[in-house]
C-alpha cells in the first residue's frame, strides 16, 4: 500500500527535480504509432525522458526492463544491440535511440519545435543530479522501488495508465508495473496551466478552473467525470480504477506470483 512515508518520499523526489514533468509545455500532435520506451522506473536517465513525454503531451508504450527482468530486457538488447536504458523506438520515423539527452533532443525536434531542446553541459549535470536524488527518494526497507523484477503473470494485452511524471501518487503504481514487467500504454496527463496545480480537492475548491486542460485530462473528464491520476485500465479483466492504493492491491492480486 501507499503509506504517508511513501508519499513524502515521492514529494521529495519531485521537488528535487523542480517539479519537471508536471506541466505540458508544448502539446505535440500525437504520432500515428505509439512511441516505445524500454526503461525502468528508478533509472534517473529514464526519468528525464519521461519528464519530456509529459511536457510534450506524448503517449508512449512503456516496456519495463527492471534488473533481473526476462520479459523485455532481452528484447531491448536485440532491438538496440546492448542492454542500456532508456532506449526509444519510434516506428513513425524508423528511429532507435539510446542516451537520454539524445532522446530528449529528438522528441523536441520531431514533436515539439524545429530546433529541439538544447541543454548545456552544466544544465544536464544538474538535471542528472536532481534525477539521482529523485531516485534515491524511492529507497524503501526492501530496496529502491521500481528497480528489480518480481515474478509475475504476463498479461495478454497491455494495460493503460493515465499519469504524469512528477505525480507522487502515480510513481508507486509505475514502480509496481515496472517490477512486475507489465507493459502499459502511458497516457501523459500533464497539467495545462497554473490553475491545474495541486491535488484535485485543493485545485477545484481554490482555483475553480477547468480540469480538462490537456488532451488526456479532457478524456478523463469525459469518460470518468473527474480528472485525477493515476487511472488504470486493464483490458484483460475489464477493470478501470482510480486511487494508487487500490491499483497496487489489484496489480499484486491479479499479476504478482509468490517469491520463492
């Protein structure tokens, strides 16, 4: 379950990154085929790429590659030639890329603006340092969450998750999906402006702004009547639910296998 300590640690992690991966900075036109990202949740370099996905409002098929994983790590090595993460595959352009800085530049250049996102050496060093601090915030008694594979049942169809990178409530769900090697379509649900900031009750009572300010937030409002993350859809069972604690319990009950 998600404890207050977990929430506080995830808040610290988001703060260490200056809450990057919260606001949509430039809404990209969704590509015809989903981007594919081989990654694992606790990797600081993977976090930088996931932040860019939120800020460009890009969805991506997440193929979890935790340490000890056997489901997508070998596939990633076959596709890219080495076991290194993150690895982006864009079938829309025939592009396969390693290195977070190269991937982020590519995403901005291809889907954001013509010049791409240029980051100085100092800026990149600070970004990596912040991402490392955010990863350390995921440390728990049993280790860093979202790092090591756990035995699980492979789903027939990929799951779907509405989330944005800095959300402290979404992070434990993404970590569990990673540990269980469950592939999912990440629907980037970044905020559209300052009136979206804060938890739903705080946001809706104080700012009274429209919550459906970006593409996937509008989808949530239309189909569920509210905007909140995380929101999980599992086409294998027909389940769709909010609340991180409920989602974690569901994933463990449905897909986790006993650890010998």
